[in-house]
């Protein structure tokens, strides 16, 4: 049976962590480890996480960063630690559970059933029969950003910024995560750019679009208390420009 580690970056999340939901998931998923990364929190987050770890020592662990490094670095450090532990699949997930932990089963099923797939990304698509609740302002800003990214990467990707993604552990993933990210917020795009650069460097490899699946979520909720603010959109655009100059200009777009 494959072993999966789900990395959950946390910064000042003591009031928002749904400990009961994490506890229930840990009880029913014996082959999944939840690895919380405390990103130098100033509140009681570490205390809450340590208490959960003591309740579920075989299913929950905590990695503490001494100072706040940003979500991108918290995720990167968590993924590196997960790979050091010998997992087959590694994911990162938003601590507020805007994406339900139940989706983990769907993501793993895709990776199990399709060995050619290396990445499964959540997509917030408000289809009939699904519950995707987003603030209109965030939805439209997100669509603008996602369209720009898809055009620049030359990948038909719908949703780059949903905070739920799962990867098959490969040598490419180790290389992608080996270096600090330029961006604190839109590192998801930088991950894709790094994968593109690796594939461009090795001719004859399967196109990146052939190893990624986007899974429309059954439910997604815009949880109150998000740290995202309107100015983060502008910051994200600046970071995307830096990513473009660093990676995409070198490879002329994606494949």
C-alpha cells in the first residue's frame, strides 16, 4: 500500500484549525500522515498542533520553522521532509480545510490508477452538483490570474492557485523542491515553471500537460479569516513577472 504524507502549512492558525476534522481523518486513514509545518507562528498554533500530535502520534507530526518564512517555504520544507521519510505520494493542503480532506482519497485513486500521472491539482469549478463557494471578487481576480498563467505557460490549466495538490514522488520533484522559491504566494506557478524547465532540458520526454490531472472539487468553501488581502493580487502579479523572467523567458513557454 502506498504511503502518503499531506503537508499542511500553518501560520497563526490556532483559532481556525478544525482539530476535530483532522482527528477524524487521522483515525480513518492509517496510511496517511499529516505533517503540519508551523511557520514561526506568534499565537498558540504550535501548542494546538503539539496537542494533536500527542493524541495521534502515529498519524500526525509537526515540523517547526523558527521564523516566519512564508507559505511557499513552509510547503517546500514540509515536502522535502516528507520525501526524506520515504513516502510515495506527497500533497500540500490549506490548513483552513477550504478543500475537504475527503478529496485526498480521490487524488490518490487517480495516482494509483494512472501510473503515468505525476501530479493531481484541485480545481474550483462550480459545476452542477458541486458546491464551490467563493467571493465574487476573489473568483474574478483569480480567473484573470489563471488565464494569464495558462497563456504564459502554454498549458490548459484552469486553477493554479487552489491550495490542494498531490504529487508522485520522483527525481524531478526532488529537484523542483531543492531550491528556495522566488515567490511567497504564487509558488504554485513556480513549481510548474521548474517542471517545464526540467522537461525542456531533456529532449524526448513526455510533455508536462500529459502528466498533470486537474480534479474538480466536490466542495470548496471560502473560509472566513483568510490571510489573503486585495493587495496580494498585485504582489502576486509582481511575483509572476519575476517567475517569467527567471524561468519562462528562458524556455519560451510550456509544453
